[in-house]
């Protein structure tokens, strides 16, 4: 992506985001993005070499904005439990407001071109590191025992991704439900536990 005019590049990304929000990847053409952005098709190609380059830039820009916003929110919170909930809440809000991001990321995972995969992996690693940091704080608090913070962070990321795919339409309580499930797992019903003791 060229950076000669960041305002124009941002306008192109915003236009692409609007179109991907309304149509599937294969239905969006560079010409449509250019018209929406108020630029020529050639101008779009000055900033992005092709449609794939454009949507990858869109994904990375969106994930970067999400990361910055999440970092900003959690710095205001002292307790690691609240920080963890805030990370999950920001993720749910972002992906339910822009559900096409999940489709684009899934498409990117399937294509797995080396350059694009490394860029997406670097973005994911930032979120993973953020979660690991919070889980280490949870462990250090003495209120929780976290043997493997990285594995726990990966598990939470997987829970969030799949819950958004299948339950994104029920996003209002989803962050709290996910964090509760993450902290407490599956608990045996009291009646079953009482019967097991007799």
C-alpha cells in the first residue's frame, strides 16, 4: 500500500469496508470500491496492487484499530479479571458490528499466501500476547492458577471465534458468558453431585 496520501488510502479502505459489509468477497469489484471512494480505478491500483491486497489491508487496518482500542480500554482497569472481560467485550463488539471481517479472515486463512499469512499472524500474535499478559496477571494475583497462559489464551481466542460464528446474533450477553465459561468451565449440577455422594 502506498502512503503518498493517507487520507485517500483511508477513504478507499472505508469504501471497501462498506461494500464488504453489504456483499460477499466475490461480489465486490475494484470498480465498485473506486466509485464509492470517489476516485478512479487506476487510483485504487496506485495504493493496492489487486483486490486481495486491498482486502488484506482492510483486515489488518481493522485489527490494528481493534487492538489499539482494546489496549486503551484495559489500561484504565486495575483488576485482571476486568481486563480479560474488556478484551472479550471489545472483540465481540467489533466483530458483531462488522461481521464480514470474520468471512474475510477465514478467506485469508484458506488462501495462506506467505506474505499475507505472516502479516495476519503478526496481528494475531499481538492479541495472543495481550491475553497471555493478562492471564499471567491473573496467576500472579493468587486468585487463579494458570499452568500454561499461552494455551489458555489460545483456547479463549478459539472460544471467541467460534461463538461469534454461531452466536454472534446473541452478542449482548456473549462476553460475560464466554468469560464465565472460561473461568469456571463446566460445573456439575448440584443434584447430580448429591446423588453421587449417596
